[in-house]
C-alpha cells in the first residue's frame, strides 16, 4: 500500500463560456472549489432552487452520442469531456455550475477545460484519495462489438483500439494517464463523427451548435475539419478521452489497465457500473487485506534486529515495503489484548494517541536505520511537531504506518513526516525529528 495520495480541489473559481452542442445556446460554466469527499457535482444555475446532480454512475440517464446524467427531471448533457479533464488533471472535488443543460462544446476536445482547470489551480486537501484497485480481471462486451477488459495495474493505463465502419481509420494507442500525458497527448483530440450518422441529426436540427469548428466529420476516406488533424491518430486519442470521462462516474480513481476495443459511451458506462457494483460489494464486506511477506519488507524477526523495543512496547508487526530510499510503510494490528486497553479506558477501549506517535517513531527509525546503513548508531526521537489525532483507533483495526524522510543533515539529524492510516482514512499524523548517537 503506497503512502496516501491526497484529494484535490480547485484553488479558486474560474469560468468559461461557449456554445452548447445540442441546443446551440450560449452557456457559461463556473468551476468552484468543494470540500473533501464531495466529488464532482453539476449545478443548474438556470433552474429554480439551483438543483445539483452528482456525477455518479447511478445518475446516468442516456449514452446516445454523449453521456447524460440526471436526478429527478433535471438533466445535464455531454458531461464526458469536462469529467475527463477534471479526473485526469487530478480534481477530485468541485462544483461545476452552469446556466444551461450542457457545458460548452468548445473545439470538441478537452483542451479548453484543461486550460480553465489550470486557471483555477489544483490544490491538495487533507484526506486521502479513494481508489478502486483492480484485483482480478473484469470485462464487459456489447452487442455492437465493443469490448472492455480491466486488468490489475498499479497505475491507471488505457490501451485502446478504435475502428470505424468497415474498419476504416483503425488506430491503436497505449499509455499511462497522468496530468502531463493527458494535457499533451489526449486533451487536444477532438470529437469525430461519421457523416452517415450526423446527416439525419442535421436534418432534424438536433445538433444546432455542431459545426466543423467543434468536430471532425468523417465522410468516406476523408476527414473534414476546420483545422488539420492534430495527431495522425486523433480518433483513438479522443476515444481514450471519452473512456476517462465515462469512468470518472465511478467516483474513485482507478488503479488498473483498461484494454478497450471499439469502445463507446454505452460500453464505457457498463464498465463504470460494474466497477461501482464491485466497489459496493467490497465496502459491504470490508474484507481483510492480504498483506505480503517477502523480499520488499521485513518480518517481525527482522524488525526486532533493528529496533531494541520489546513487548509491550514494540509497535511494529511488519514492514510491508520501502518506496525508494525515503519512504516506508509498516503495519501494526491492534487487538483487545494490547496492555494499554486495560486502563485506556475500561469499557471503552481506544488506542492512546501517544502510542500512535510511538509507532510512527519506531517506523521512522527503521527507515533511518536503512539510510545510515550502520547498526553502531541509533536514532533518538528528538521532537514531535504538527501532531494531529483525527480519528479513534479501536481493537480490531490494522494501522498502516507511513513515514517519509523530508530533511536530513549529514549523519546527525533527520526529519520525517508520518501518517497512521486505518481503512484508508488518516487517523493521526506528525512530523518527527531524530538525532543519531552511537549505541
Ligand atoms: Zn467525446
């Protein structure tokens, strides 16, 4: 389990105006900061009482041509491009306020959204992000020939094959999705439509805001647009953009590899639904985690070779891994047999905060021991700053203890930032300072 990654929101309000694709109306969109665990919500400023709609898969209404979400009779159409940009640029919590039923289409890509997210700024909050970790392969298939497979991976990757009618414009691309890769490689890719699909819509006047300025129109072998193609494989890039936007409806960041063949909004939404169902199942079970023993960590015996502490004061059961030179994660399982529960407090056992600080100090000193690579010097705990106890720890909890070296002065002094995490929530944190002395 890597060190906690924090939720993010936008730093300040930013706005962006343009034309709605389906109605052709002018629309102004405002992006506003929101608190932790809020998620992304759309707010219809133009309606009475300004109703909001959660960007969640439960609220998905239709997937024809674009993704529409709604609650009650309120709808927001074509949400996939802005959700894609928010998700890929790392915004977990925000309010998207708008004065129409659809965000502006811009140039048909996510680039205008990336620019306005950057204008608003992305800032860290103080709760860890929620992830969906893919534990075993999952897949969805539709009658139209779309296939999406999700495989375990410690990053978010998408490998996509796009193919048009009669396999025209078959393209493949595989990449890890990060804010940088999204901004440079995915966000500029524009919507594309097949002439035979849009002709009836144009006849019925259903895409009033549609033009060659916000979509590439494919007619036969030709790709028609106002400006030339931005990438030779622009279509598959836009397919990846849509996958990210539709999967954002899961409401958690995905650690996994999406392998997509001829994807579309319907298939993407079906995969998002499968993930949400699996997440609900996992939350209901809250199954114990499998914690590895192996080369990357240290078992109890190895921990005791480094730490002089013994019962009842050894607060580390196992080191589960190191990340580079500067980070460590360890665990301590708390049972009702812990001696401190006898007095803290009878009938209402909660783990004393100072014992959590002690656990963080022990884990940090294992990290420092690895760094100094000598057993003749030992790190002594000098000070604790910024100590915060956020949530109680009860018997039965497993604490993941993370420590990161933030400053070191030669072989004499080191500073660490430490967190105790239970069930993905930070229960305590501290900045601990150590000095080194000969044993
Ligand atoms: Zn799209």
